[in-house]
C-alpha cells in the first residue's frame, strides 16, 4: 500500500510542496493528493493589482500537475480529525472523508477583522481572488471623486492604496493606520514611501484606529468619522480555525506550533507551512506571514517528509526573513533589507531598480508554480519498507 500524503491548500507553500514531493519520491511508493477550494493557482501577491483593474492570469492547477502523479481534488476543507488521521472535504460530489499517513497543512490566511463591527458586512479586501474581483467591480462603478479608504499600514495596505490611486486617478484615496506609515522602514525607504503617497495624492491618517465600519462610513477610536464609498480592509491576517478546532497545538492566534522541521508538536505526522504555521527563524524570531516565509517553511517541511520516508538525513535548510519588497504602483517600489533581528538596515533599494526586482520575483514565483516538477528525475527515491507512518524520527 502506498504512503498517503495529503497537502491541504495549493497556494505558494502547498503547490510548490506537492510538486517537490512528486519530484523526489517514487510514485510506486507514495500517493500525493492536493486539496484546494479553487481550480486555479492564485498569485496572492498580485491580488491588489487585480483589484485595481489588471486582469489576472489564469493558472489551472489541473494543468500544473498534469503528468506529475499528483492527484488534485477541488474541494473545501471542512474538518480535520487528527486522531483518526482523516480530512473532511466538501466538493461537487458532496462531503467526503480522506485518509492520510502524512498531512501537510498549508491552508494559508485571510483578513483579520480584529473584532471590529461591520468589517465583514461593509468592507472589501484583497486577501482572496473573489474578494479582489468584487473590489475591482466596486471601484470601476464609482463616479469621479469617489472616496476610497484603505485601512491598515502593512505591505498589503500600502500596495493596495498606491495601486488603486495610480489606476483610478479620479478617485480620492485615503489610508488610515494605527501607527506611523512605514515606521518599520529605514529612513531612506520611509522618505521614498512618503514621496510616493504624496505623488499619488493619497491622504494618510497616521495613529488612527478604525473601530467600526458602516455603510458609507468608518469611525475611529477618537470619534472621527470618515465618509467613504469603498472601505478596503488590509489590517492584518488571520488563519482558518480548522487547526485549532482539530485539537492541534496552536498559538493564541491559531497558528500551528511546530518544531524546527515544521512538524506539529502535538501530532508529528502533521506538518505545516506558509501563513498557518508559527515558525521560528534562525535568530529565534517568529517568521512573519509572507510569501518568503512560505518558501522557507515549505522547504523544511518537504525535506522532513522525504528524510523520514527514505531514511536519510534532511539537508540544512535556512529559515530567515531577509526584508520587505513592496510595490508602489506599477512603476515604483522599494526593497528594505533587514538584519538578523528583523530590524531595517539603513540601505534600501528604491525606484526603478526595486521595481525590476519585485517584477522578477513575481515572474519567477509564477513560473515555478506553473512548473512544479521542473527537472523531474528519471529515477525518484524509494521509501523505506518500514515507512508506514511519518513523524517518528528526524535529525535535529
């Protein structure tokens, strides 16, 4: 009987992980199944562009995994029984229960409303493609002078605000953040960001906390009222509650607690990668939710799975956060490098050069996602006959 590996989610971490496992494990020994709610791979790093009006490129998962041996199941994950090693999914054929020997959990994240009333009912966001497309339709329907309020001061908020302002110059775009905009950046990068938002005419409200979102308005903790035709919520991310509900050890925010090889500390046959995992970098700091972190955690998780099944030592895989690359519309960007303690260095790449770097990253990631088994070896590694269960021993 083949060892059953199930990958939940086909985002940056899950899609790459499934392809990597298919590339390195023999198909006679393992059965890799990917479960994803959508039939396409979604370039989440481009969703702010989709919202602003740039057409998305469709990347069908069936085509991506064709000929790899990976089984694709389009379904929504509705439950996880960690004790019975089963996953419950809901698809076109109804509810189904899938059995696994090893599970890789990469369900990702969505917006965090922080308990603010009205966010779910009245705000839009760019964390998922359907939501980004709804926002695009709303923006296109606005009359000149329409008011758009972006809530948040992180990378997503900055990219959404600048992209919308550039694509819809007749709209009035504002941004409200609880802290100083770009306060984590170095002085040069912060000054460049300030010039960019001024150039786009974005009205920035710093030290402003939105406490309620209503129809056509947003209220602050100080009692100020913003009139808005569209509110874009980009004030952080939250993970799906399935992991916590299943009995896995999780943090207070619901992210899966893991060892250095991304194994659940409570259920070692379950590994996690991407936004859903609480991973510690090489300097003892939690990795932030980001595409870069998805890459590092995915590499560690897949290396652990392969090492366990084949009886080999896992390779050394770094775990670090190198910096922030944020686009400022289609023709501007900045790249802020950080040190081992995630503190911004004085140096930052800005303008055209940073735009080229950002564009190159997006193209490279998209290409690698579209070719998950590039370089497929003619002979893949066989697993140990005793590898009926995963999660027993991995070198520390």
